[in-house]
C-alpha cells in the first residue's frame, strides 16, 4: 500500500561565502553614513549609562565596562537633598506651561487662519516678529517687572504666566496646519448652527491633533530643558530650582563622583527621551503636515 507523500521539498542553493561577504560589504558601504550617524548619537548614551553604574573608584580608571554594577547609584541620586524638589518643579513648569501654551495658542492660530478682519496680515507679521527678538534683550526690564512690581522673583511664575498669553512659534505652527483644513467642514458646522467656539472645539481641534501633539512636544521639551529662565528668576531660591539648573549644583557637589553625576544626568534626560519615543509618530506627522521640516 503506497503511502501518500507531500510535495518534494526544494532546497535553495546555498549562497557562496564570497557572495555573502560581497553583499554585506555592499550594504555597509551604502549605509555607511547612516551607521556612522547612529554610532555618533548612540555611543555617548552607552558611555553615559555604563559610567552611571560604576563604582567611584572605577570611574577614575580607563576601564569602560563596569566590574560591579551599582544600580544603587540612581537611588542615591534621588536621596540627594533637593533632587526630588527639582524634579517636582520641573514637572510643574513643563506640564502647566505646555497646557497654558496650548490653551492660548490654538484660538489665536484659528483666528489668524480662518477669520477675516482688518490688519490680519499685520497681526501675523507682529506675531512672527516676536520670534526674532532674543530673550536676552528684554530680560532686564522683565526681571524688574516680575521682581519689583509683582514680587514673584524666586518662583517659577515669571516663566509660567507668560505662556498663558500664547507662544509665537506655536501660533505659527498651528496656523500653518489650520490652513490645510478644508473650509467646507467649518461651513457645514456653521450651517448646522454651531458657533465659532463650538466649531473650534468639536470640528477643528479633533482634526488638528497631530499639530497639537507636535506643539505640545516642542513646548514640553523647551520647558524641561530651559536653563536660562530658571537661572534668572529662581537662582536666589533653591526651593524653586528646576532639574536643568539644579544639575549644575549637583555636578559641583559631586565633581569627583562621576558615576553619580552621570546617573543624575541620565535621570534628567530619561523623561524627555521616553516622551519622544512614545509620541514620535504624532510628532513626525505633525511636523511634516505643518510644512516645518529639518
């Protein structure tokens, strides 16, 4: 009795070793620039991480690989007096500043993109012109205003409150995206009896989520990494320092403990890297659709 068998298995001829090597070298040659760029950006982070888990004594040696993995360095950084306060202040500054910036920039961008009024072009030029004014030019009168007139020196409020009045770059970015939204959607909502505020909240905002995500990430990164502002307004009060400014004091106190310094630096960078990693799709989509590249 014949036993049925399946189709005969056809074995693919094995590629010669010389051909495989030739293809591998060709791939490396074609992607050499990309590989070099990846190594250029990744190797510093690898060195930073490896140093952060070394012992104090090994960081002063030429060894690059830890002999003993000291994960407790990260816990020691958090136990450093003031580090938790700096972390809390940075989260308040970044989250509250980003929220206020979005709440104030979206309506202004919508008005500049959709409303027809006299001197609209002049208003847009004035908004863009503020992007050309360096903050160092107005830092002295602004410091006098916040410290002497309002008595808010030594706090983060001089950095947070101005964001409630919009940001020029965020307004411009959102306006460029709003120009791509079809006008028919707005007209249809207006015919159905929806007012301007309802159109903005129910029709426009859901359609510009990628742009809002991109603006939110830009603003969050700016607030998280801001060093100049906290240095001007909070230097006299260590209880109001942020991570970017407090890290300078931390490095001064642990200038010989490179493992602690690297661990603190990695902890400061980690939230920004994680936020961008999880939101990179919305970020790239928003930046691409708004026409701001590079």
